[in-house]
């Protein structure tokens, strides 16, 4: 006998992601508790679930929630603070001094609240975070109801959060131990970059990653300057140095990966590395364009990240994946490269695979977590609908996202947040903005 469903959703289209490009017309998704229990053709709903209420999502496509594979949520309070600068000048002259003055647990919690509100409205149900004071981030994340992978940041130099690499690791792992039983939180080790972390610290990180079965979330090969300085200091490109240390493997989420040579692309493919592609941040900071065509051809897993609102300046995966698809076509001269269905996969299952969460999220399958979003396609900007996947990737905007569920819990209902108080968050962001202006 069927267990009693808590929610039956009937959209116009279901985009399952697996198999790639599959669109089911007029099929219901049945949610049992936190998971997807069943996928049912409309004609069979009454037979399988007699008398049960159905939530009709007229004109809407239902798909897995977006996975933001790289972000710094606490930095959302620095949106627009230091625009139109190259990366190292942006960091050294603007971001790091400002963080040194202002970043605290309260700053991070407020910034993460603001980011979570934006994530929710943009259909992002899971994000991969890297910033200071992870316990403060966790407070905001748990209150929002979203799912997150909390990065345990490691640097060699002191900040308001920790004094050295050992202190970062000690505090980060203590946060992980305190929060490891939270169902919507998981963890990653997050060394900032090869130019801010020593060989000895990387060796410790590798040991902890293996012992605790954690991914490693790392900025790498973001700029040509990074590679030039590594050649001067270590006599090797950053990825070759990391490979010798044993860091290049299936745990590694290589953020940006803009400047890769053919050997490094092959290395990523052979070792099962995932890439977090952040096209808008890379374009805005003039860091370059990642070789997505070559990475895809080699079979490298790719997910989509927004980076921070301080360098993007929006946290919008729909916009990122559209740009990713267009850049791949324009840079390769091949208009069939990264078609809509594959682009949508990058923003869902690709990110889930990178995080080791592909058995839980990233596609619509019975037994997976009910992390779902609906997008209204009966809209001026997306009519007529010949192919709902193509309309989502090339035409839809975040304003068409109507509903969001995480673990079966409704968090956005007809574009209205259920748990998050938008006015309170707006007021908090404005308070911090006034402080930062001083």
C-alpha cells in the first residue's frame, strides 16, 4: 500500500535532469516527508492517490533547485563596494583592508542572511560557501531553511577570525563537529588559494580531507599573475605544485580555473577534479574566460558558481548559466557546444556531483531530497514554449521563479518567502551599509 503523500505537485512540465534533456508533460511529483516519493502521469494520480489534494502549477516547469558551486555569502554586504578593479588590486587595496576593519561574526551573519534571501528568490537551494566565522554563517543558513556546504577557510595570515593556518583549521573543524548533525549542512575544507596557503598547510588539509571524507574548495588559476608568481616562488605552476602535494583528485573543487594548459585539462579529467565556473566574476575582474569547451571535451565535471556579490554583483545562477552557454559557443566558434540541456545540468547535477551530493540532490528521482523550484513559463518573455529547457536557459529571468522547496519544505510560495523576513533583512543591510560608508 502506498504511504500517504504530504504534497502532490502537478506542473505543466517536469524537467528531471536525468536523463539529460528529459521533459515530462503533465506529470505529478509526489513528496513524502523530505524526499521525492513518486513521479506519476496525470491520468494515474487519482488511481494511485485517491482523494488527495493536488497543487496545480499552471504553466510552470518544475526542476531541481539550482546549486551555487562557489560563493562568499558574508561578502554580500560589500556589493558594489569596490567595482572596476583587477583581482589583486581589488583584494589588496579594497577588500582585505575593509574586512580587517569590519568583518566579525555579526557582519558575516548579516551578510549571509542577505545572501540567503537573494539565493531563495533566485531558485538556489544549495550553495557552497567559503568565508570567515562559519558558525555565524550557519546561524543564518539554518534560519533560512536552505541547504549549504560550509567551507572551513584556511589562510596563512591573521584575520579577525583566526591567527594562522592551524588556528583556522582548529576553529573550522570545531564548527564542523558542533554542527555535523544538521541535516541541511555539510562541510568542505576551503583553503583560499595556492598563493595564500603553504605546502605544510596543504598537507594537513589533505590529511583531514581524507580522514573526514570532505571535499576541498579552492580558488586556483584565476589569473595569469597567480601563475607567474608561483613560477617565481615555487618553480612550478600552481596546479603542478598541488599535484605533487597530492591535492589534485576527485575531492578537489577547482574554482575559476581560467588559465589552464592542455596538460592541466587532461590532469583534471584523469584525476576526477570538478571545476566551479564563475563566468560573470571572471569577466568583471578581467581575469579571463575559462576554457569550458576544452574541459567539456575532456569530460571534466563542471558546476556553476556566482562567486561573491562583491565581485559579480548579483547571485543569479540563471544569468550565470546563460552566460556560460553563450561564452562556450562564442569562444569555440561552435554554436552546438553546451546546449541548453547540458547547461541546465551544470547548474544542478554538475554542482551536486562536485559536492559529493549527487545521490541526494541535483535531479528529480524518487528517493532524492525534494529540493525543487518552479518557473512560470506562461510569461511574456518566454512564450510560446517550444522547448521548456531552452526557454529557461535562454529566455527566463529569476523573476519567473514562483516556488522553492528544500527537503520538501515550502520556502517560497508564489514569490513570497515563507521563513525569511525580507524587510528585516533589508533594514539590516542598510544599517551595515551606513557603517561601511564611514
